[in-house]
C-alpha cells in the first residue's frame, strides 16, 4: 500500500485511535472518524501522549510526534472519512445496530476499496460479513478474532 493512499479508521476509541496512530507513525494519511468532536479531540490527545511516552522510552523520537499527528485528520462525517480511503478499518463499539449501519454504509464502497478490516466482531456476525465481502469485492480482507 502506497503511503500516499488514505486510510480511514471508523471509531476513535482505544482500538481505533491506536490503529490510526500506527498508520500515521508509518507515514500514512489517516482520516479518524467518530460521532463527536470531543471523542476525536480526546483521541488526538491520547495519541500525542502515547507517542511522547514512547519517545521517552526510546521508541521513536520527539521530532516524529507532530508530523504523525499532522497526518491524522479528524471528522464526524463518515462520508468524508471513507470516500477518499483505499483502506478502511472499522473499530466501532460492539453494538449490533451500529455494526449493521457500518456494514450497510460500506457495501457500495467495497468495490473501490483495497481492503475493509472488520475487528472485534461477535461470532454470529462473521458469516454475514464474509458473504457481503465476497459478493461486493474480491479484495483482501483482514479479520481479527479475540
């Protein structure tokens, strides 16, 4: 994946902002999306604190913190986050209605995406997700099980 291609992370909680942090540190532009500006602001504060702590421990440098933060754009607009993305990571809360909304939203986008990553899915949702992905795209899919 080219470092010029946008990544979208949907959900700015612990998992979502951690994923955004990793992509940004490695040079990728990231759209971090959540429902409230406060959640996004807290996520950026957490990322900055994480990177500072890592720099103190010799993992990364202080000089790399702000460039990584600058690669993360925050938005409360799902369309803005996903419309320019080539890779999407869905990291929303484990609420069935919210997961279903995200699934329905990404169906029409699936053909243009290089990959859609669904994480932390409950077992009963996995089969349905795979059927949607198989139907709409032949792109690689990453599934993470806990």
